[in-house]
C-alpha cells in the first residue's frame, strides 16, 4: 500500500509540474492579440481585434486568422505561431 501511495504522489507531482509549463490556448490567444496591437501602436496605427481563431498545426505550432479594424478599416491577418523552446514566435501577414 505504501508503494502504491508513493507512486501516486510521484505521478501527480509530475503532472502538476508538466501542466505548469504548458500555456493554455486562451492565454496564448490573449498574448498574440496584445503583441499585435502593441506592434501596430508602435507603427502609429490603431488595431482593434474582433476575433482570433487558432488551430493546432503540427506538434508545436498553431495557424489562425485574426480579424479586426486597422485605423477604422476592416482587415484580416494570417497568423502563424511556432514553439521556440521557452517562448512562442508569432508571425502575421496582412491579407490583401
């Protein structure tokens, strides 16, 4: 019984440690939106995000579409997110 209890404690500890390293999709979405808005502000533009949809792409990445308004005009961006170890790399391109 003692061996079983120690095994369970070890397994739960490992699970908690692993889940602490994983970023939830909701947090990732919020960070991407914030990064894009701040970048556009730095360029002298105003970006208002309407929606960002991300889909899992491979083991460590996401692809998605962000819609919103850039300086009052409707825009759509193609967004690519890749896992770069400790952080995520985000690239986006304005659709024409």
